[in-house]
C-alpha cells in the first residue's frame, strides 16, 4: 500500500492534506444538509406557517406580478448604468484631491476630506430625501425637477465618497519607492500618478469596488421613496392591490439573480489577486 502511494508521486504530507481536505468536505456537506433538512422539516411545523405561506409564497400572485416586476427592474438597471460612471469619475477625482502633495493645493485636501466625512456620515436614505425633495422644492422647471435626476445625484454623491476612500487606499498601498523611482526618471508628480501609481492602485481595488457597486444596485431601490416607480415601488403597488406580500419576494428574487453572480465574480477576483501576491 505504501508503495502504491509513493508511486502516485505524493509525499506523506500531501497525502495527509488530501485526507484532511476530504474529511473537511464531508463534514461541511453533512452539516449543510442537516441545516437544510431542519429548515424544510421544522418551518412547516410552525403554527402560523400556512398564513405565512399564503401571504409571502403565493405562487399565483408570484406568476401574475413577476413579469411586471421584471419590467420595473429595467429602471433600476438604467439608474445604475448612468450613476456608476459618474461615481467612478467623481470618486477618483476626490481621491486624487486628497493625495495632492503641492502645498498650494492643500485646500483641495481639506475639501476632499470634508466631502468624504459628510457623505459617509449621513445615511443614504436621508441624503436621498434631502436632495430628492429639497432641490425640486426650489421650483425648477421640467425636466430639472425630476426625481430621477436628483435621486440619482444623491446616490452619486454618497457612493462617490466611499469609492474615493477605496481609491485612496489603493493609492496609498503602492510603495513610496514607486513614486521616487518615477521621479528619478524625470516624471512630474502628475505623470507619476498617471502612469505609475494609478494603474497599480486601480488594479488592486477592483474587487472592493465591485462590492461597492453591488451595494449600489440594491440601494437604487431607495429612490422609490421620492417617486420613481422602480421594482421596489412596483412591488409595493402590487402588495396594496392584492393584499399580499409575495411581490416583495419576487423583487428579492430578481435582485438576488443579479447580485449573487456579481458577488461570486468579486470573490473570484479577490482570490485571483491573493494568489498573484502569494
């Protein structure tokens, strides 16, 4: 038996690790199966399960409302698509402002720090309310009183603060010797940032930025509080009309269909990045 193992080309340490890995997989699969079986068996035994099932998991209501929820989700996607580029650009500009080394531009660092402190400190929903209701209250003509514009602006301003800090962490993670080497080659501070620092910084923070944009896709639903009939508002309309909460479950399914693949891709990028560093 030992000869067969040695013929396989594996050391004792590798064989031990293989056994440990198989054991861990068996334990993980068994515990997961036990939890699922407990949920499947015990939850329907609860006294109020039938009422909950009728209110939240009504298949007829789900089939009736799901196509319209899917159509309403297109608005969420559109808001995300026009907000995301603006967030990246504004966030990068703020990160660069916070990294300026020229003493004459020190006010930019103060403004960048104040911006991130304010918009990271105020809850997103409160920013949506203040901008979404406050700016149109100025009596602006159409289309400048549209909740789509000002709700999107609220998301852009809030998320740009978080994205800026992620960019800044990426910039600061690049060793100072990189900047010194670029300057020794005759590059200016701006060229050093553009050609040496930023490419490395952006590559390092891609997984973290992916997670931020997954959160943005979900928070687009907050715009329903100021008027736009996107998927969350549409689910609320169906809930009122049908006296049933199943449309909310349908909306959750649609969000999960988008966010789970994106989350797994972000995890893949992070694992790939860790492998490259090791």
